[in-house]
């Protein structure tokens, strides 16, 4: 069974509640589909090289927005 939790994410245009998969290797970054990043108004910050579990690497866009988790709202990085 995959652990999940309810969070709220938002940007300059909108906010939504989603069920997020809990990653035991969490590095402080959230992954969202591009269409949600645009819809929420997340701020494009740039691109960075990311490494996947299979060792492959790829340039990915990253965005800034916010997340509310356990009643606390914080700035967050999304890719």
C-alpha cells in the first residue's frame, strides 16, 4: 500500500486540494503535471538537471508556489 496525505497547493491564480504520495526520500520538492502548474499560476523559476532512480538525467522546469500541510503554509518548489 502506498502512503498518501492530503495537501493544498497554490500559486498566484488558484489553489487546489490534492492527495499526495509520500516519498520516503523527500527532498523538499513536489511534482505536479505542467497543466496544473499553469492553472495555479506557479512562478517559473528556471530549469535544472535532475537524476531519476534508474540513473538517467534530464533537464526539468521548476516553479515556485506554496503548499499547506499539517495546517502550515510554506513556500515550495515544484517540478
